[in-house]
């Protein structure tokens, strides 16, 4: 329900209860990425996670994203972001989100060839990460490879349609479950 600040506070408190448990940090990292603004207390907690779990690709990835959100104008911070994202993909070649973010970072620096390479790696790591296809298409378009761009835009659209259809199926299944559950409850009460 978009109560990001309140959720972040609870997750930060949970991480303090057992600093070695990765679950609060994982939820914190995902919340930070979804929130429209930086969340209070999250960046230092994710820094602790990366310090406690330096070999955990998600610890490095989430910490990088928190730094980026708060310090995107600072060149030194952006070098730290790139270093953390690179570490994440070194630790786990299937860390598609980190590849995607490395592509975005290099695209923002107008290094389109490197961006294309990272977007391609993101797709290899997770072929269902639709944003990778879209950003790859934009990068191809920018470099004048318009046919490749068109193909990637089409792949992006196809994945988005499949994902939307899957969500709709899940919604229908939940509705059917709730209706059956209500009917069953009514039968039991009768």
C-alpha cells in the first residue's frame, strides 16, 4: 500500500534484532528499489549487510542500489556503485539485476557498447527480465542498429504480454479460491 517509510523502519528494526539474518535486508533492498524516494535508515543497514556478507551477491547489489539512489550526483559514490555491482555479478553470474544496472550506469555515461554488453548479459542471466530487452533496444537504436532495436522492442512487448497474462490468471485463481472458500464457509455454518 505504498507505506514504504513505515515498512523500512520495521525492516531496519528487524535487521537489528538479528544482524546475521539475510531476510530483513533482502526485503529492505527490494523496498528501497521500489520506493519513489530513498528510505530512512536503509542505506546504513544495507552497508552492514554487505560488510557482514561480502561474498553475498545480493548484499552487494542491494547496497549498490541504495547508494545510487541517495548519492547519484557524486562521482566517487558512483564508482563505489559500479564496484559493488561488478562484485555482485562476479559472485553470481546469474545476478541479472546487477547486469541490468551496470548497463544503465554505462548508458548514462554514454558508453553504449558496454551498456549493450551488460544488457545482453542480463538477458542471458534472466530471459524474463523485460526491462533488459527494452533498454537493449534503446541502446541499439542509439547506436543506429535499428533492426536489432526493433527485434528487442518486440521481445520486450512479448514478455510483458506473457507476464500480464500470468498475473491475470493468478488473479482469477485467487478469486475462484475466495469464492469457493466463502461457499465452503457458508455450507459449514448452515
